C-alpha cells in the first residue's frame, strides 16, 4: 500500500463507521478516493475531515446534505479569516509607513 493511503474497508472496520456513509460522502464529493488493485483508498490527509463528518452524522444526526453545507460554510470562513489576516498585515505595514513620516 502506498504511503498516505488507507483502504476504506479497514478504516471503516477500525473506526466503526459504516462504509455506506463513506460512500455517500464520496458521491457528494466531500472526500476524494483512489481506486487501485481492486481496493478503494482514502487519503490520509482527509482523515481529520472524515472524522468531523462522522461526528456530525452520528453524534448530531446531520444528514450528508447538511454536512456539505456546513463544510462549504467552514471553508468560506477559513478563506475569509485568511483574507482578514492578509488585510491586517497590509494595514499594519501601511500604519508603520505613516508613523515614519511624522
């Protein structure tokens, strides 16, 4: 098995997540997989996100469509936070330039 890939069936068995739930996430485009050698693999980098989706689904009874909406909103918030950080850095540089003129 390649580094960074996990067989879905093994992951589901070890984490007690139904493979049908993972299939719904794949169908909805919320996680990406790789198919090779007769197995479907999850990317290790997506495990934290998959755990978050499973918590929403199993613990809070959020359906997959709701998970998709929440996921998109969180991505938008993350992008806005990055943009705000960049703007604050620019403002700080701009303020420092003005302080040097006085």
